[in-house]
């Protein structure tokens, strides 16, 4: 078993009317939790890492862990480059065996975004690596990526058509009112805009910033055509809260083999919930 692109699993999800959850991982423990739970539930999943995650853990370590996990769980794994902004960075990581990449040029103007994405697509497709790009811009923070609310913008349906046609991307991340991080108040999603984009664009659509979005809204997005749902912050909060509570109850604890366990258990509950919301259980 080996690392694969996300292309086939997203097309299958698009035809089946469900979404593939993409969980941001950071280390061995998060990989274990996501893949053990996904295997138990027979769900396809994508393991995503931001540039900060790859810098922290080491690209070679993450690739090695995921390759071994593919053997252990006897399933192909899509290890994904989430919110990468540099062509050279993507190039180096794809050459290590990663086959799913997001090039985020959403901070550029339309033409500059297209030029960057086309360059990435041309390279990645030669390595059987699927490419996701973003049109529109989400506010909030994910790892080192910070976007002020004033800089956030929604995806224009007509521009989305041109963007997809000119770049040749495999999937499109859209902005319809979600944000990275947790929400101060309940988000108001533009379902009409999502419906218009889906009616005009054939490639799978991606929902970023799903942490904290009500389950009913995520399900509605999937009904309207979202095929990949990104989850990051909720996993980190669940893990850290459980570990903090363990230390409150066991102030003299010092063995990570003990205090990390409740963190993993808390993350597992989140993974199970998101798989159920996405409707991907049993779709592996």
C-alpha cells in the first residue's frame, strides 16, 4: 500500500453524494487516531498538513509514518499539502512521494492566482499528484496562515468557471462564509452561492473552515455539492482540553504514554462525528 492522490476518492464521493473528511494531522498520534477510526468506520479520509506542520514534524517523518500506516491498515492514503503558497515548496514535497496538494494563491489577484496555479498543475500532474486551489478568501487563522476579516471575500460563480477551465485543477476550495479557526458567533453560509457554483463547475468542491460549523449546515453544503470537508481546529481543541484535564486530575503525571491517551480518545470522538456528518462511513 502507498500514498495516493485524492482525485479518485473525491470523484467517487461526488458521484455518491457524500464528502471525504480531511483532517489536519501534526504527529504520529494524530495520524494514528484518524486512520484507526477511519478503518473502524470504513471511511475514506485525507490527512492534511499545513506548511507549519511539515516544518514542525519533518516532511520525511510524515511521509514515512503515512507509508507505514498504509501498510498497517492495508489501505491507500492521501497525504495532502494544505494551504501551501510556494511552487518550490510543493515541488520538493511532491518529489518525496506526496500526491495531493493545495496551492493557495487566493491572496493574489485573479490573473496572478491563475498563473501560479497553472504552474503547479503542470508540475504536479506529471507526478500523478492532484491539485486543489482556492478562489475567494477565508478569514481567520489556521496555523501560520492569518487572514483579517476585511481581506476575506466570497467566490464568484462565473469567475470560478473561468478559473477551473484555465487552470485544469482537480478540486476547488470556495469561500461561502466559513472561516479558519473557531467562530465567535454562528456562521451564516451563502447556500445560494454554493448552489450556483455547483451548477456551473464540474470539479469537486471543497469546504474549508468547517470546525465549529453546525452539523446541519455542513450536511446542507454536502447536499449542494461539497465533496471535501476540512477539519483542523476542533481536533486540536479536543486533544489539548483532554490533556489539560488529565494534568488537573494527575498533577504529578510525567509519562506521555499516559497523558496523551485521553487526548487521543477525545480526538477520536471528533473524527467519528465528522465522518458521520460527511456520510462517508462504509464508503471505503
